[in-house]
C-alpha cells in the first residue's frame, strides 16, 4: 500500500491567471496534494486598493481547473492572514509561499500549528518570459518609491528643528507592493487617477509639484511628505533638501548607471505585511534639534557613500539614519520587525524599514542576497 501524499496549502489573490502563477502552483504541488485558498474580492480591495479584474468565483473556477490543483477555496478571513480559518480547519502538512509572500506572521502561524513552512524563489517556467499580475495589467505603469535615508525630514515639524535631506529611489513595478507598506502606494494611486499609467512628459520637478498638490488638497489633516511625489516622478536616485517647508529648497538627481547598479545590487527586501489599521506612528514622538541633526548627518553620509560606491559606509549610514528615525519616532518599530532584523543582522551591513514603519518591508543593505529576500529594479528613465 502506497504512503499517503502530504497535504499542501497555498494562498493568494491569483488575479489574471498567468504562467508565473501556474509555475508556482506546479512547484508547490511537487510537495503533495495542493489546496489553493483565494483572497475574497473584499480582501483584494483591502490589500491592493483596487478591486480584482476577475471576481472571486471566476478565480476559484480557473484555479480549480488547473491540473495540479486538488481544490480551490475562497478564504473567509480578511487582511494579510485571510486564509487562517481555512488553514486551521485543514491543518495541511506544508504551507508554501513565494519569496514576496513570505512574512514573519505567516511563518509564526505555521510554527504554532506545527505546519512545515516552505519559501520558493519566484522563477519563470524554463523558456518562458517572467510574468506577474502587475506586469500584465498595463504596458506602461506608475513606479513605486523607496526612501533610503532621511525620511521625516520632509515634514516641517521635523526639519524646522534642523535642515536635512531625504534620499529616494524610484522603482519599476516588478512587484505589486501592498497598500500601507511604505512604498508611496497612496500617492501612486493619486498619480494613476491623474494620468492613468504613464507620467506626463514634462519637467520632473513640475510634475512632482503637481502630484504633491493633488495628493494634499486644502483641508487635508496629515500632509503626505513631498518625498513621495519626488521619489515616484524622478527616475533613479533623488536627494531632496528640506529646511522647515513642505517643498524642498533643492533636488539633486542621479541617473549614473554604475551608481544605480551599485544600489540595486545591494538592497534586499523582506516582507512584514501591511501596517495594521489604527497604526499611530505620531504618538510618543521625541523630536529634537539633536535628533533631527543626527538624522541629517547620517543621510549626508549615506549620499556620500552611494556616490563613492562604498558598500560598508552605505550599510552603516542606512542603519544610522534608521536609528535616528526611531529615536524620534519609536512607534515605527514592531516586535516582528526586530525579530527579522536579529535573524539577518549577521549577514547584513545595515537595515531600515519602508516608509513610516509599522509594517511593509525591512530593507537590508548586504554584500550577498539574503535568504528568501526580494530584489528591486531601479527605474532608469521616463519614456
């Protein structure tokens, strides 16, 4: 009598089913009989900030008819762990995720339930073009923004204590970053509402100013920092200098290929999941002139290290800037974030969290790729 096959569980939205999805499912099914838990239409909207192209029943029908899938179900829960009720009911042997779906919360849940946790690298089927839902939605797309150092100095309530810079990196949308993940997703959504999926052909600073104004209409309570608009509009690297105002006094822009490649090759992201509702980063703050100066000095050191292609100094200054941030904004951090940093700090030269923290991604600077980490692609030029 043959040994019973192991039960395997995967979760996801699986909108606009493509070859990348099928390759992932086939690789997961190599571990045993495969159950797919689909995010409901409500959950997709919560996580992505948009409704799915195909509704939940269409998606369930398509997944159920993929040869390697034993069954496809719609998750009853909500949020990033929407599949938890089904996971607890089915108690599979193995839970499989892709590297961009790997989070501490998923790993911890599996450890609690005694379920083996497997992380796969996102790879296309041999001979096929890499595919993602993001890439299929449009031909030309809005980028994302990653802030490398200096975040919070674009807010007057910080830079009035001491002037300083923010360094941003514009990213190609090779990954669909979740809402509330610190990658300027809300400002990006404003840009899409304004211009569709292509930035207008005009001076970068003019376009960024237009986006900043539209993103912050009169009466808005919490103003989005200008670094969001600048990081989206300016390709490559940008350094914005702030001195107590919402808009910077100067923007320095770098498109040197060797410099962009240096940054791109040494950044590795590990997901935490989106910030929880009710996250209050502006509570318990300790904003001082000394703190703002420390952040500004670390950011200056980071910029110099990038231009010099000095990897050790790059990592050290990113970490110093992050530590200056959390000294003023302690609510940026979470226990899961600390745990992830401790897990990888021996391999990394520096680290920070995306945006205002509380979720999103831990961004590491390292010589070599970290296990299960995501890579980013720097946007070189506007078409």
